[in-house]
C-alpha cells in the first residue's frame, strides 16, 4: 500500500509521510510544546505509521516547552507510536541535544533512537541499513 505524502498538522508539529518508510516530524518554532501537544504528535505518528516506518524528528534550535513534557513517557501514556522501526532526532542546538538525551535515558524506547545535532547526521543514521535478525 502506497502511503506517500500524507500530512497531519497538529498544534505543535507538522508530520508528513514523505515515503513508505519515513515520517518527518517538524516541531513548529514559536510554539510552546506541552503535554497535550505531545499527545497529538504521538497519535499522529501512530496514524501515519506502518510496519517498518522510521521517524525523523526535527526540533527548532530554540524549542520552548513546559517542563511536564520531560516527566512523562508519552508513548506509554498514549499507547505507543505504532510500528516505528527507528527514530532520529535532529536537535539543532546543544541544549536540545542534552535535553533529548536526558529524556530518553529516563524513557527509553523499544526501538533504536538516535539523537543528533544536525539534520544531515540524523538522515545519514536513518539511511544506514539495519542488520538482519539472526536465525533462532
């Protein structure tokens, strides 16, 4: 099933399925991210996702957010993001990079999650083929 170019515009981010295997999530600049906004994002990822989907999340360099956003495991609270294979964050500032790493230390995901300063590095990581699982 071809699911290319589906778009969901939430209060805090725009999510777009740019190919069968990739969703791009762009957090909106000048919008304060809160728990309700994160809930909308998780639900949108689930709606756009299909088995084997990677997610590229791109933060604005100066992301404003409520501190409550860091204290909640949004995937757990909202029933998960669907069939995410891997998720890469392009943080675009060292402050965002530190906070994102701290968040995932406390709220690890069951799939590989990479945190990168630049969008190019995040895309490069997602372009790397995952090893095939070993036979059991």
